[in-house]
């Protein structure tokens, strides 16, 4: 087992640094310091009460965005260490990648984006960057968390060309169609491994999916059959866990082996050589990509579009829209600090007036806070 950094890793000596120059991080690496700032942010703590598929109050066993982010970091770190990439940077990106998510998962994001159509739109990925760059505003000497370029580069997974033009150095790769660091590429795929597998787990546990149904996906079927052949009398919860751990293991091994081969043949000499490439070097093998897509499609069809999930997401969309409309029309309903920001933004016509401030406020809400706020605003019997 090797722990040395490869030449193509994000070496601290080749970092593009922080916007605001700071003294060295002492006994930590620069990326450890980034990770620590992310963990100490309030947006990170709020991930505990935000969900992806299931709404937070549906059950305590389901993944939240916090446990999801920890699973992403855990998977990504293992792979980073094996490939000689910077484990601390990989961890920082993984823990920060979902900070900009709205309450109620993708339904919330779609609803907020629709509300913001005339005001520049809303995109959770861009919002994650906005959280670390601007909204976590509590340090004495700088705005936001003042993270390293490489961490911010990893957080910004995708971006439209229009937006990219406004982001300077950080947006350039979307205009040039080049790649981010290998650590960023890795965190992105670790995200996929984590959510596909935990959604299968949560879906089976909630009774919305079944083993029979999941066997339509090759990846699930081969591990399910192997587990049943070896342990025919195993109780259901252990079967589920055994199949999922084997799926994660196969995905991780495939990603390591295929990426290792690609790295050997491309042999990039530095992070900047990686950044000039038109294709990512961290990827699954073609066969695994096919299996992964099949699994994803199945999850879409049977879980994300399940009537029970749909009913909840439809409610969530309404909550977000009504909150936005009410707060945007009457900003005095906002908490005092947001109200002040709304007034300043409207006067300066900054970021399309106050709409962005309302979007920041709503995006920062947890599932339960959004429901609570909805009650307070629209239930006339509530006096608080
Ligand atoms: Mg994620």
C-alpha cells in the first residue's frame, strides 16, 4: 500500500492559493484547513436535516445529505490514497459538494430554479460555491471561507458557459472544455457510487423497491445471486447489506483499476497537465459505466418516480414556490438580516435585486425549517 503523492496529484506546492492571502496552516496541510473550515460551517451542520430522496421526517434510518456526504468522503479517500492523489483535498471537496442544496432534494432545486427564472436561475452546484465564497460570512479577515482554488474548483462540477464567463479563472475550464484536478474528478464519481448504492438501500428498506425488481439491473443481480447461492437462509436485512457492500466494492475496484491504467498511459506530469486534457482520467471501465447507467435508470423509474415519493416531492415544490412568492413580494417577512440584504441588493440592483437574497434564504433552509416557516407564514392561527 503506497501513501506517497503522485506527480499528477494536487501538490500543495502547485496550488493556485486562496483569494485572500493567509499565513501558513501550521501543523495542518492547506487542504486539511479547508476541510476543517467546511466542517465548522453552519451550512455543513444543516446537511443533517436535508434529504435527497426521502423527506427528513419520513424516518430516521434514511440517508440525509450529511451521512451522504460522509459516505462520499469515505469512498473517495480510499480511492485517492490508492491512486496517490491528495486525500485531504479529496475529502474537502467531498464534504462540501452538497452544501448548496435546497431543502427537499431535487424537487426543491427544480422549484427554486423555476422561481428564479427571471432572476438568473438557481443551480445547487453554483450555490455550493456561493456558500463557501460568500454566505458563510463569519471570519474576521475575509469573506466566505477563503478556500483554496483547488477545493473551489472541485466544488464547481458543472456550469453553463454564460455563468462561467463571470467566474474568471475558476470558470475558464468550462469555456475551454478541459478538466479539473483528478481529486475533483474522483469526488464526482464517489458521489455517484454513494448515492446509487444508498438509494438502493433506502428504497429496499422503505419497501418501494424489491430484490426482484432490482435484479433487472445486472450489477445488482450478479451480487444478489452470488449472496443467495452462498447464504440461502440469510435474513433479508443482511442480504441487502451484503449485496450493497459487494456492489460498492466492485464499483470502487473497477474505478481504481481502470483509472490506474489510464493514468499510466497518459502519464500526466503535473496537475496542470491533467487540467489541459479534454477527457477525464478518473473513470469506470466501459462495461461498468453501462452497468451503472442501467442501475441509475432503474432507480429513476422505480424510486425517484414512485407515487409515494412523487406525492411528497409535489408537496415540496409547492412549499418552495409559495415561500418564494410570499417572501419576494413582501420582503418584510424575511428575518431582519436577510431583509437588510434584500434592501441593499434592491438599491444596488445587485444580482437581480432581492430575488437572490430570497433564494439564498430558502436554499439554506433544512426540510423541517422550510415546513415550519411555511406553517408560520400561511397558518393564520399561528401567531409566532
Ligand atoms: Mg451528492
